[in-house]
C-alpha cells in the first residue's frame, strides 16, 4: 500500500480550519491544502446530485481587468467572443497560445464593457498572470490579481437555491444560468453570486472577501441543514465534473491539446477579429482534426486512469485524459484523446491497464445531464 | 480508531495475514481501507498462481488511487474472494472479515510479519490512530 501524498509548503485557504473541523482529509492540490473528502467521495458525490453540497473553491484565481481597452484586450486574449456578453453575464473560454495550445480555461464575468472578472485555475495562476501581463502591452487596461484577497465557495445541488435563499433578500430565481449579481448580501456580508458550477448540477458560486469566508461557510452549512447539506471535497468535485464531461485543465486541455481537439469548438469564435491562436486553430479546422476527445465505457474489468494508453488491434491510437468509476452511472467510464477516425459512437477500443488490453466502447458525452425542472 | 485483531499478523505495507495450518488468508487492514477511502474495484490474482513474498498479489482501487497489495508469504494462490470483485465496498465495511482477498497455501515458513503491537506502532508513526 503506497500513495500517501506529502504535505509541503502549500497554502491554506481562509476556510482551512473549517475543513479540519469537519474531518476533511487534507491533500495538496495546485499548491493549496484542500480536503479531498470529508465523509467519503461517493457519499459526497451523491449528496451533490440529490441534495446540496458545499465546496471551498478559494484556491481558484481571480483577475480583474478594467480600462477602456478591456474588451479589446480580452478579444485578443480569449478564443470566445467576449463582445457577446452583457453586464451580469458569464462566458466560458479557453485562453490559447499562438500555436492553438491552451494556457488555461476560464470564466469571464462581464461587469461592464470596461470591467471584467476572470476566474482561472489555481495551479495556473502564476503562469496565467504572466501571460496576461505580457499580452496586455499596448492596451489601455489595468490588471489586478485579487486571488489572495478573494474567497470562493460553491454551493451545488438541487437544493442549492433553497439553501442560499434563506441567507439573502435578493430573489435568486432571477439569476439565470451563467448569470451573476454583484453586491448581494449573503449572511450579512457583501458577495458576488453567480449561477455557475463544476458539477453538472444547479448551484451557485459565491465570491467574498477572504475575511468573511468562515462566517458565510457556517451560515450556509446551517441554512442547508434541513436539506441535508454536507461539505464536499475535491474528490467528488472531480467525479461530478467528469460525469458532466466538463474539461479539467491538465487532462482534457493543455499546452499540447487545442480546444478544437477537446471538442470545445463552440467556445472558439473563428469568425471574430484576430486573437491568440486564431491562425493555428483555423488551419487545424480546415485540415480536419487528427485526434478528438471521446467518452468511453470500460466493458471489460478495470478502471481506466489518466495517461493509460488507448489501443486498437494492439496499436496505440491515443491516451486516456480522465478515467474513473462514475458514481451516478455506476460504471467505469473515461475520456480519451484518440485518432479521429476512431471517434465514432459504438467504436470498440482497448484500454491498456497494467500491461493488459481491457475492452472499452466509445459512448455519447456527457455521461450525465441533470433533468431540467 | 483503527482495529488490530490480536490473532492476525501484519505487514508494513498494511496487509493482514491469518494463519490456518499451512494456509494464509490475506487482506488489507482497517487502517489501509480508511486511508484509501471508497474502494470501487479489486483485481484478484488467478487461482493457482505462484507468489513470492513482496510480489504484487492483487490491486485495490479507490475512487482516486490505485494500490498494489503485496503477498506477505511464499506460496500458491488456492482461493480468491469473488464477492469483493462484485462488491468491493466489502473491504471498507469489513476489512478483516468479508473483505478478505485471497488464500495462499504456503511453500515456506519464511516471512517478515509484524504482530499487532508492532503494527499498531507503525500506524501511529504514519499518523494514524
């Protein structure tokens, strides 16, 4: 038995003591000490699907972009068409290198055409910041990395709205999917609330000052008691996003994988004016993709894991990007980047697990989508 | 609080062994299952396979981790617990009972096992209780 992770010089979020109080099993993730689980990954996974779970996502990075050229700068920086967002709207976008590889994927919160909030992945904060600063040359914009002063919690699950509504006078049903409201009081504290998440469920992400995080956490845990709320860790955050087939940077996206290969073409606005990666991505689209991301089910015995080879008739045709037992579906599923000619629903594949080929089949993505009310 | 039954022997890799004459029943300890979390897959060895001490015997997978189970003794696998293949959670629920993994008929008496007191000390050193 091996595999315990060492705790190093990683940072603590403003909610660290809450995680310890709740019995969280702390691991290092992206330079942060965070709970991988409290009661157990499977239990927390089902709580989020069926009731409501509370995640600390304070490790995520936040960058404010302000100034007269804010929109023009983001149009250059991001692949999606930021001009389509209106105040109060959120947009998902990859951020590419000129060669089409991905620096990071992020959410853009449009406050106004001269003010945007970017929410970026924890492990990429330093790299993204350097990239943004470098790319901002020549634009009248001010960038401000507010990651350390900002805390963020994600309240996710079918009972999320009922839970949060108890703590605010703002009518939450007025916040649509991928919309947000700034300056809302939650438990008496000033917050920004968005209807977003990384679980495939309805839910909210609540941004607040780091010093208010503990009070908001406690208030949410108390408000959600009657709905069966539980704190939820990184372990189920990953299984939940995996079932919903939301990409995870470092797995489905990387400097070596383009958004088109990852099946994120609808977030790449090839028709807009020049942006980082436009030429490379346009060429890739015109020439046809050599490899594509697919979902698969392991039909033999075993669990596919990230980096396992994908084979066809003994020949390597790709690599697993994420693989896991899928708790809601009850099967061993995976995502893989494979040669495009094999990316057909029903295609038989083999996953090489401990040097043995194990049968798998390409299936439809996403693996899970919630039923609309 | 992990348990360490007194009638079992242990390895530093967190397997347990129960000797019954010439055979040894093998499983993973309560501490091991609690560290792994929810177990969702177990790869059992083939019956008839010859194993030497320290060699990979089975694989236990939790939601996040893949862990090798090493054979604590030299011998031949004579029986495996098919129930844990279908219901891997048995290892979480009853690590020393229904969650056993394999039975080995020993070909030698050599081993480097720990008694329950020595194992309890080892767990404590690794930060368990």
